[in-house]
C-alpha cells in the first residue's frame, strides 16, 4: 500500500502540458526550456527527434480538411524538433501554456506555420499527443 505522500507526489506529476519546439527553432532550445522553467513548468520528459510524416498527420488530424494540412505535416516532419511533456500546478494549464506559446511565436516566429511552438489545446490532447510523439 502506498503512503499518502506518495499519492500526492504522483498526482503532482500528472501531465497537463505538451509542447513541441518546431523544426528550425532548435537553436532556441536552452532559452525555450528556461522559459518553461521560469514560468513554473516542470519538463517531465523531452525528446529531440524528427517526426515521421505519419506522426505529424496524426498530430494534426483535426486539421485534415484544411488547405494548410499537408504543408503543415510536411513542415513538422522536415527536420528535428523538441517534444516535451510537462506539468505545472495551476488552475488552467492549457491557458497558461498558451500564454507561453504566444510569447514564443511573437519573439521567434517567422510566419503562420513556422511560428516556433506547438502546444496541446486540451488535457485530452496533452495525453494523446505526448503518447504519439514521445517514446
């Protein structure tokens, strides 16, 4: 039987954020990880990898009927990126991570697609996307 403190520690480590530092932006890795940490996020798992096209297509499946879908999937599988599952104790982790994404896109983004960062838009997608992208 687990001690009460072990249950608390496990619940604090539940994933509630998933982000990708997109291709072409790995030269910002250190600054990116520092930004997450300075905003209270713990990176639970990270992996630098080139996403297979099939993974990119599944990652963005909700956009499959949009004009930009194929280009986005090609871009996301074009080179290595940094995938990170994260945790932060806060009331609205999705909104909190969106604020970081907005900062990253404003400072490092090049255009609508090459915008620096992807983040999950729901807790359901945090789990789906981290399972999809991290081994």
